[in-house]
């Protein structure tokens, strides 16, 4: 009995709780992609308009708010920043369900992006503060596992909730279309977890957290060149991922005549199994490498290899003539996308000064989101509207992003190891 006092969870339990919040963030972020055909049928938006809502609306505000919120997290309460962001984006998710046109839906998705900007920089900094370096990749993998599960649940629950409301005799329930009820339903778990997190205390800090903020490891890069290359590579990789994640559900519905429910169920299984395998496998590789080498500079090499191997599976997945062929290659594609998602944040948190970890993470996320989320979906929509078709547009944008990402990761690795 705690007599009303806040509870202090163990280190791994606390990281698991942060992973649950990350799961909600990706549920709220990804369910829009599944609802694209329903939204398009209801309010008649073009592919380009939907690409702007799914990409730029979220990414622009996410990027603008990431650094200021990270500064607040570094200076004040990291947990408080997360709680505020979680409650706000959940509220905006509910408001997304009330939108009836391009402008209102665009504005609501901007609000979701603003709230979600609070999570990852503060969470990465918290995880680093309670985790030793040789456990950090696995800790980041556990947090990142929330994204894989969140993507899967976005497809599964989004599809099932849509099917439920679409099954009523009246196409609109209380004046709202089924896709609107999906957005509203997804808002409630965040409100509950936000209140719960406000009642928890952070676990004790790890031993190395007592190191003075200006005392960096001997292998810390003294210039910005390696980080600029790393961040640029992450942006290109993200362009491919967001192009793929946003538009592949619509491709299945258009090309193979699948229902939203079928897409949701199938994609949820692929994303959860492939994503978790990639996250935890990469976490084990990252920690094993750190324990053996004592420095993380070669981690971008693993990221470059993953980008190269992803080209023939992820970049060409939409071109297969039958659905089962695409499904077969989706498992390795999803697994490979987890590699930069784990090793990138791990590298950034290890080299960042102690009092600037959230801000370093914010710069990383801005690169990931502003470049990838803003341009990936919109570019696919623009290319698709030009007349070459959705499948070809997905392939062109995703493959190009992966080629550039592999080259930039390789250059970053060379810069890190040459210092």
C-alpha cells in the first residue's frame, strides 16, 4: 500500500511502460494510412492531398516542436514533458475523428504531431539515464518494440473497429463515418496512460550518469561531419519507410481488392513478428558489439548493410503481381527496417553530452521526421498522380531513399572510425 504516493518501478519495467506509450504513438500515427481509402471515398481527396495530411501535416509540426520540447526535457522534467505531450496528442487524435475536410483534418494531424514530438527525445534521455552503455541497445530495442507492436495494432484494431462501425445498418453512427470512429477510439488509451505515468517515479539513475556533463568519452567525435552524415542517412531511410508504410495498405486495396479489415489483420501479423525480430535481434547485436569493442562508431556499418539488403525487398515489394508474393517479402523488409531504428538512437545517446541528450535525440528525430515523413508520403502521392500508378510510385521513392541511405551510413561509419 503506497498511501497515495507515487510508485517507483524497476528499470526494465519503466522502459516497458515507455514502450507502451511509444506503441500508442505509432498506433495513432499509422492508423491514418489504413483509413486512406475510406477517407478518400467519404470526402473525395486526391492522393497528393492525402499524402500531405499523412506526411507533411504531422512531420512539419513534429519537427518544429521536437527541439523546444527536448530543451524543456533537458532543463526540467522529462517525465512531465512526456505526460503533457501524450495527453495533448490523444486529445488531437479525438479531434481528428471530427474532421470533415482537408483543412480540418490537416490541422488535427498537425496537433497529433505536436504532441508526439514530446515523447521520443525525453524517453531516449530517460532510458539512457537509467541504463548502462552495454545494455543500451537492448533498452532501445525494448522501447522501439513499442513501435512495431503499435504499427501492428494500428492495422489490426483499426481494421476491426472500422469493420464494426461499417457493419451497422446506417453508414454513419451519430453522424460520424466509420473512419472517424476509429480515430476517436484510438484517443482513449493515451488519456489513461498519461494519468498513470504522472503517478510513477523514474527508477534510480545508472552509475555513469554521475559523470560530469562536459566529460565525454575519448571516442566522442569532435566535429559535426559524422553526425550530419548519420542524420542525412536517417532522413533518406525514413523517406523510404514512410513512403512504404503510408501507401502500401492503399495499394493492396486498389490492386488486389482487399478490404480494410483484411489488410489490417494481415499487416498486423507481419509488422509485429518482423518488427520484434528486427528490434530485439538488432539490440543483441548492438550490445554485443559495444561489449566487444567498447565504442559504437562502427554501428552505422550495420545500418548501411540493412539499407542495402532492404532495396530488393522493400523497394520492390509493391511491384509483385500477386498479394501473396508481396506478403512473403514483407517479413524481411520489416525486420531490416528495425536496424536503424535501434542503432541510430543508441549511437546518438552514447555520444551525446549528458545534459543535452534529449536535444541530440530531437535533432535525430527531426532528420527522421522532417525529411522522411514530410516528403515520403507526399512524393508517392505526387508521382502516383502523374500517371505512373501507385505501385510504381512506391517503388521509385522507396528504392531511391534506400540507395542514398546506404551510401550516407557508410560514409558516416568511415568518418567515425577515422577519428
